[in-house]
């Protein structure tokens, strides 16, 4: 799986466990497609500071998944259910997960 897609999925699971600033950095970089330079300029910090924060956020998301395994379990449940339930029920389950 593409690392960006994986990190986005982890963010969906664990975003509430990140600080507001971490959420801001993650969303600017991964969702708003801002460059490190643009982010640094917007937040009046160095490009290296933004890069360091993004690496810390990625590490934190991966550590949370390693410990809690919410994303892994979600994927396993969806795989087990695939083909055995209606699309409507599947959609409702995804919303719950």
C-alpha cells in the first residue's frame, strides 16, 4: 500500500489523539498539498521545523497503530464481511468503524 494512503488511513483512526498543531501540519501537507516551504511561511517557522514535525507525526501515527491496531482490525473486519453483506449495511459498518 502507498505510504501516503496508509498514513491518511491511520490519521482517520487516530487524529483525535494528535494535538491541534499536529493535525494542522498533517492536513496542510497531506490533504491541502502544501509544500514544506509554504507551510513554513504560513506558520513563520523554518522548513526544517515543518519537516521534523511531519516526521514526528508520522512516527506517532505508526506507533499508535502498532499498539492499538485499530486500522488493522478494521481492514480485517471489512475483508471478512466483503461479499457477505449488502452495500448499505457495509456502508453503515464503515461509518461505525
